[in-house]
C-alpha cells in the first residue's frame, strides 16, 4: 500500500532521456539492459544460459511475468529457487534487480470442442493473451534509465554468451537472431531445424491477402491453407562453419523468442498489439508498429539461438 | 550509470498484479495514483490546483515530460522551484515521488511557409509529437503498484479538489470530465465556453469519411471543411446549478486535458498512437485502442474542469 515500488528516493528524480544512450558499444557506455521473459515453465537450461551471459550482470535487470495457473505456480517456485541461489552467490553473477509479476488471465473463451474446430481463432486468442502479458511486463518494468530491452522466451536454452553485445553491435532499433531447434534426424545424427517462423520479409501475396481480409482477421504463418509466400528467415539460415554470422537483413515481421529492442522504440509507443494491427498481432504486430513509428527491424539469419525441444 | 533508478531494494520484488485494485473507493483501498503531465509552460495556478487535491498526497506520484526547448527550460526551473517548496513544506501536502523527464524532439519537418499551407498536415506532426511525449512518460513512470493514471495537462488550472475520488467513483476503465474555459463575454460578464473537442460520440458521417480516406489520413475535429457531425461532449454541458454532475455518457473519442485511466488499461497495451489508428491519433486514438482491447470510455458532460485562458 505504499508507493515505494514506483518511487525511488530521492523523491525528485530528473532524467534527461537523451543521456540514456543505445550504442554499438553498450558495455563501454555502461548501458543498462532489461531482460524480459514471459514464463509459463521454468527450464534450468534457460537459467544456466542466462547466467552464462558475459554482459556485466550489474547492468542487467530481469523481469518475468508468470500466469496464475498451477503450472505457473510451479514455475514461480523453481524460478525463485534459482534466483535465491544466484543472488546469494558470486557477486559478478548477481543481477542488478529482478521483478516477478503474477497475472490472472481470462478464462478461455471457447470449449475444447470449439477449440478443435477453430484452430486459427484459438491462435488469435492465444496471441492476444501473450500480447497482454508482454505489454503488462513491459509497461511495468521499463524505467527512465533503461537503454535496451532483450525479450527472451523461457524456453530459449542456448545462445552465445556474448548475445547482448553481438546483437547491440549492429546498432539497430530492433534486431532478432535466428531461432533454431536441435533434434535427432532420421539418420540418428544431431541436427538443427528452423523453429521461429515469425521473422519474415513480406510478400505481395500476403499483402494481397491482407487487402481482402475482414478488419479483425489476421495472417498466420505456418498454416497450409494460408500460404503467404513470405521469405521466412528461419529457412534462409546458412549453417556452414564459415558462414557470416554478421549478415543482416531487413525484416517486416519479427519473432520474440530472442529479440533486442532499443528502449526508445518501446517508449515511442511500440507495443505488442493484442488486436489485429494491419492484420498482424503480437511480435509481428510489434514489428509493424515499430516501422510505422519510423524504426527499422532487422534480422541475423546466420546468428543462432536455440529453442528447447520437448 | 547504475540501475538504481529502475531497481528497488530488495533486489527481488514479487508483484501480484491482481492485488493492485482499482475500485470506486480508491482512498479506502489505498490505491496509488500516478498523475502525468506533458508540460511546455508552467502555470502557478496549475500547481496550486494540484496542491489543493484532497486525495492523500502520499498515494500520489507525479510525472512530467518537458521538451528541451528554451520554453521548456524555463518551465523546468519554475516547476523545480514549486516542487522544492512543496516537498519541504507541510508533510500532508508532499507527494510520494516526482519524476521529471526531459526530451528532445525532432526538428519540425516543414518550413513555416509549408506549415501555413498545410495546416492539417502540421496538426498531424504535432499530435504525433504529443503522442510520443505521452508514451515516453507513461512507459517510463508506470510501475507494478500503480492503480490509476490521471492525465492532467499543465494548463488545467481549476478542478474540484475531489477530482480523483469523483472520477474514480464511477469505476470506469477510462473516464473524462468536461473541459471548459472561463472568459468574459460580450456583455462583460464572467462566462464559460467549451474547450476540449476531443471527447465525442462517433457519427455515421465521420465513419463514412474514415472509410473513404487514405490509410494514413486522420479525421480532425474543429475544421470547417471537415464537418464530422459527431456529438461533442463539450457542447452538451448542462451548466445549471441543479445539474446532475454524475451524469455519465459512453464516448468513442476522449480528450487528454484531464483523463482518468485504470492502469491496467495502459498495461494491456493502450497507448497514444503517434500514427493514424483507425484514422485517429493521440488521445482519440487511445480511446479507440482501449475500446479495441475491450475497455469502455466514458464522459461526464456536467462535471467541469477549466483550461487556462491566455
Ligand atoms: N506469462 C505467460 N507466459 C506464457 C504463457 N504461455 C506461454 N508463455 C511463455 O511465453 C513464451 C512463448 O510461449 P511458447 O508456448 O513457448 O510459444 P511458442 O514457442 O511460440 O510455441 C515462453 O517463454 C512461455 O514460457 C502465458 O499464458 N502467460
Ligand atoms: N512534453 C511536451 N509537452 C507539450 C508540448 N507541447 C505542449 N505540451 C503540453 O501538452 C499539453 C497539451 O498541449 P497544448 O498546447 O496545451 O494543447 P491544446 O490545449 O490542446 O491546444 C499541455 O500540458 C502543454 O503544456 C511538447 O512539445 N512537449
Ligand atoms: Mn517457445
Ligand atoms: Mn492546453
């Protein structure tokens, strides 16, 4: 019942937003990074990977939003145990601050039966819920001294330790690595395959499709009856050892499994639309909104992060 | 260069958003209010009116965003003097916290000549800049324990002292009083006239107009060559002494001179679109966005606040 959480001593704080830099050398300029994770399940591999990030932890704040479900309660307990261990461990590994938010979600609108019959409609409700979770987390945690926001899903279990520095080095408003998944292929060999289809370059076909849709309809990637002919970044990965990991391409849609955003893009108003925005939602809608605000979105087709494989 | 501003001790904070209530009895429930003011000029009358608000000041946080112009610098100095006096004065008058943000804005896109020729285009750039300022302020100051956000322009110099309680008592997601202006009429008598035209109920004509517009065009209120036939709340004020100050009407657009919003509406993602959103921008676009998210917008035609008269 106090404002202590909103407020910081001293009672009057004066910020010059222009002094909050976002540069290609974020460590040199001591820029703060807010890592935001919507979390339904806790994976120790996610936490271990987070701990292994070589960006100075005293410049990193963590924010989590966890649904108030049975699964969410279990995830909260595991997360708190991991946090307790890290924040009492070696000082260099401790993070500057951690916020955990719990949030109820509306009960599902449809019965299981209907759900089966309207899979795309379901997808819309699901992405709306994810958008609301991301927005709540973002609006609540971003502060006047935040330089960068790194969106990192709770099932991203492997990234280069230099993830933040590497993404920031491109000095782009919005930049997304390529999200793959490890698996064992038919020959029993360790292999990788594309995971996140939300990072794409638009196609004329998809634009025509949008032009003929009802206002609230959305285009979804990965449905057979809805071929978009977009260029999916996940499909263009060069997996060779001598690939150029710095290759960068312009994107129209971005995924959110791992996504670095200059905080000023969010401050300008770019959020995750929980409604059809140019027939797009959530992270894809965010990319559209960022571009409407004049910020470019970029992808690194040959720089990989890995999604958990159940 | 530290995260202290973002972070609060203790390093791990756990929030249950559902425990942050927004009720018709905000004082009884000790609900926190964040008063946000984009401020280009400082009026002592604004500050005096703010000080006179009877809502417990220890539950109120203030946030200001001030442009980095000559005028903005002067306003900052005056504001800081007012703050210093209040925050060292009687404890009951002190606010829980105050954040002042300074922000550069893009140089105007057009020469004065062009500005003269394209007034509506100018209006668009101006409302985009105001939207960005409001979004920066909002994203930076809203915290996990904020219950309500009161938008209050720096030139609102007279409101009932019970403004917050009165607006909150209606328990609406978004609610706006009627903004008038005092003036001396032709007969030399003290009189009032409508000031804010952005609180309105939509018309078929305006919807037809929107349907035939280019995607980035916006409908503006108050241009002779653009009659919208919307019902403007400012025009429907009952000024009689025995008026019903609790009369409440549904609105499609809202103004931001004084505007009470449940923080969860903003957390859901409702912000001030700096681009054409259903052919609307800024506070009118915010109302549309809130409604797209399922939150209703309401107005009090007979409950008055007053805008400065230069
Ligand atoms: N707060 C919250 N997080 C969720 C919810 N559902 C999934 N998540 C998390 O959001 C991220 C993306 O969800 P996920 O199911 O992995 O999506 P997918 O990999 O795109 O199929 C993951 O970090 C999940 O743990 C939810 O209802 N609420
Ligand atoms: N931060 C910021 N505030 C501004 C700017 N221009 C005006 N304001 C403030 O924003 C509010 C609305 O602007 P105002 O010019 O009064 O708009 P009007 O009354 O609708 O014509 C007032 O509180 C102004 O002091 C600006 O460029 N930046
Ligand atoms: Mn996932
Ligand atoms: Mn004004």
